[in-house]
C-alpha cells in the first residue's frame, strides 16, 4: 500500500486556510460563570480539537491557571471578557510553553491591560495580534509547500516506492518538527531574557 503524500499535503494546506480566531465582538460582554466559560470556549474552539473527545478547557484547568498566576481570580465567581481573552492566549500557549513561561509572557497583559486603564484595551491588543497571525497564513502555506517539495527530493536512491515514500514523509515530519523546535527555543530565550531583566528590579 503506497502513501498518498499529495493528499496529506493538500489536507494540511486546506486546514491552514481554515484557521481563524475568535473575534472580540464574539466574546460576551457580560460576566460568565465557570460552566458558561467552558461551554463558550468549547464551542468557539471546537475546530482546533484533534479528536472529538478532547476538552478545550475544564474547570480544573481554569482553577490551576488562577492558582499559578496566569489568570486573575474571578469576581464573585464570574469571569469577565478580559478573563476570556487571557484564556484564549493560554489555550494556544499551553501546547508549547511551560506554566511558568506562560506566566512570564502574560504578566504585562494581566498587570497593565486587564483592568482597561491603559491607552489600549486588552480586546484591541488581542485583535491586533490575531490579525497579524491571520495575515501570515499564506506565507506559512508557501513555506510548508517548499518543505514538502524538498522532502520529496530525499531518499531518491531507494528503489522501492513504498519505502521511499515512507522515508520522504518522515523527512517532511522532521522538517516541520525542526521548525517547531527552533521557534520554541527562540521563545524560551526571549522569556529567559525577560526574566533575567526583571530579577534585579525585584
């Protein structure tokens, strides 16, 4: 049985084109109880699930985020629009960063913009970041296609077609994984720099 790697690539590129984000206007402008928060997040981020049974956010997760200083505590058991915005950032960060690193990254947002007392509101900040990321989709599709084409040039001396395609697919996975590793390393170095600067002040 041969692997249809073109189908795999097309599926990846199509999934990239469908990536979207929760618009600030879609976030309720009223305070929500915990159950309402988990329902909202589960509905809005359903397309990001890998498996149908995956949970986007649970009560335990949210309580842990508060306990670990990623999220300000709720007011009278209710979560504001700003809580939801921070939870969305946490949801995306948690797949690549440690709790401690997420705390460092989100600290300015939590301390400066959560209360809405700065020149820019948290919702505007969130919208600008998401618009920036959305604008990079086409560039990312081009980069992924280039990685795929390069991987198809590897193991050309393997005569068996099925074995060759398995190895080429492995090369493609390794190429994508190396990108993730490099970017994660860069993020961690930036965070370490932030932490080092703050220690003398503290």
